[in-house]
C-alpha cells in the first residue's frame, strides 16, 4: 500500500508540474508515513546521506567545466574538424554532425549542452546544402542521443554512485558502444543522402585538415587530460574534474579570450543552480529508494520477473523499454535515480554484468531524451530549424529505429561494452 500511494503521489505531483526532486521527496515522505517504518527524521537524514559523497562532487565540477568550454568557443572548432574529416562523403555534412557530437560530448558532459551547441551551428548549414529541415533536426537529435555514451557523462557519475561501479570503468565502457551507434547513424545518413541526391563538400586538402586539427587541438586535450589523470592513477574522477575546470578556465579566458570576465559570475551561478538541482534530486531519491528497499520491492519484482521468464533477454527488453519511456517523460537523470536501484539487483539475479547493464541503461536514456513525440531533446533541436516538434516526428522515426537496433546489438554482445575496461583494468 505504501509503495502504491508513493507512486500515485509522485505521478500527481508531476501532473501538477512540481519539480521532479520535490515530487520524489514528498512522495517518499508520504510513503514513510503510511509504512510507519521509521521516524520522519529518516527523510532529511537520507537526503543528506545520499548527497554526501566525494564522487558526487565531480558533478558540479564537470558542469562548470562544460559551461566554461561551451562559452569559450570550442564548438565551432570541433565542428570544423569534423567537416574536413568526413564532409567530402555523400551526405558528409550530416556525418560531420555525428563526428562533431563525438568530439563535443567528451567535453561538455551534458546532452542538453550538446544538442544546443551543435544544433545552433549545424541545423542551418544542413538546410542550406539541401537537407530538409525536419531531417536536419533528426540528425542532430540522434547524434546527441548517441553522444550520451561518450564520457565525461554526468549520468555515468550518478550510476557509479548508485551501483558501486568505478567511474573510470564506466567512462571507458562507453566508447565502443558509442562508436557502434555512430556508425549505424552514419550508414543511415549515407543511404538517405544517396536516395535524395545530396552530395558531399569538396574534399579537404591535407593542409586544411592540419589547420583544422591544430585549431581543435586545445579543446581535444581536455578529455585527454581527464582520462589520463584517472587511468594513470594521478587523480580520481573528482580531482580530474578540478583539472578540467582549471583547463577550461585558462583556455576560455586567456587562450581563446572568448570568455569575458564579466561573463564569469553568470557562468558560476548557472552552474551552481544546475548542480544544486542535480544533487538535491540524488539526495531525495535516496530516501525514496530506502522505502522501496524496506518494502522489499526489488526482491518482489525479481521474483515476479523470474516467474514470468528466466531469460535475461526478456529482462533486458523490459529495462530498455522502461528507461526509454521514463527518460522521455521525466528526463534522463530522474529516470536513472528512481529505477536503477530497483532494476540493478534484478539484473544481478539474472547474472548480468552490472557494468554492461549500466551502459545499456545509459544508451536507453539517451534514446528516451529524443523519443518522439515527447522527448525534451527533440523540442530543443526543433527550435533551431524554427519548426514545431510535431513536424519532426516522422523524420526522427528512422533514426529512432536505428538507435534502438544499435542498443539491441549492444545488449546481445556484452563484449562490445566490456572489452576496453578489461583491457585497461584486466
């Protein structure tokens, strides 16, 4: 009864447009009152305990680093590098969006920042060379959905905290799956461009490639510094995030000089607000998860699923469906915080590797953020083509299907996820 009323309270508060973090906290409080499992004091205690983690300190730091690098003019340089690398292929400018997203995602750490930065630059360019506006939006959206797998990813930091997995291992596990999805998207872009007679740009000379690489070298060094510090044992993820902030500050203010001193207070305040929302949501979800554990919800769900089917594939499909739909409705982070503590113990009962399962969850969350007709990312991307989101749904469907197919491939072949972490960590 407590769990049912918690769920109903959560849904009602969302319908009343309450902030997700408050909806989680209030529903947990009401559930605790009904369950009579502990004094209400447990709610603030769990909120503070859930947020009191050195690993979670990496979140505001990565958010700040991403904001500094985004304001510092790196997206233009990364897009230009992508264009000279693949722009000459048929439909190459569309492929350049995918490649640029792979570069930029490793710096920004935020899917919303990705679609905003890349969309503002590339949607008008795609339309100008012959792509239909709705397809241009679909390409940017699908690329950003793929980019969530490329670290540093804020959702991966949260998952590492929930699942007790190494942040470094999660970061490494995302590279090959991202490459698989990126390749699938580029094949679709090529097929559509060939069908519609859209060509490529003139092939860049080696001199042009060298100049573009030189211009993009400084931004590309940021993920190298982050991963080098983590994998080399020089710093843990939180300390590496501090290095990222320092690097982004120096590049934006002193090297490119595109960040004015007057802009810094707003960047810091916006980053603090975003960080506060995320950390409070994590803390509120801790009290929510405590009540679910007290009511033995994960164990009962595991028994139910095992009774329905003993196949891990059935559980995978159910997980992908749930996380995709919830990410579309709630956005990615709340979906992870609410559902992962329930589903992860079940995955372990099915003898599924937690690292592999976590990457599948991240990929499903990325798909959900751009899932027509309700994914919030699709609305953001549509704004850059001056389209209402409903006019992009049909164009997005083939890309949604390709991404879903790619996730299924990742699900069926766990070594695609595990190969890099095993090579590094053994």
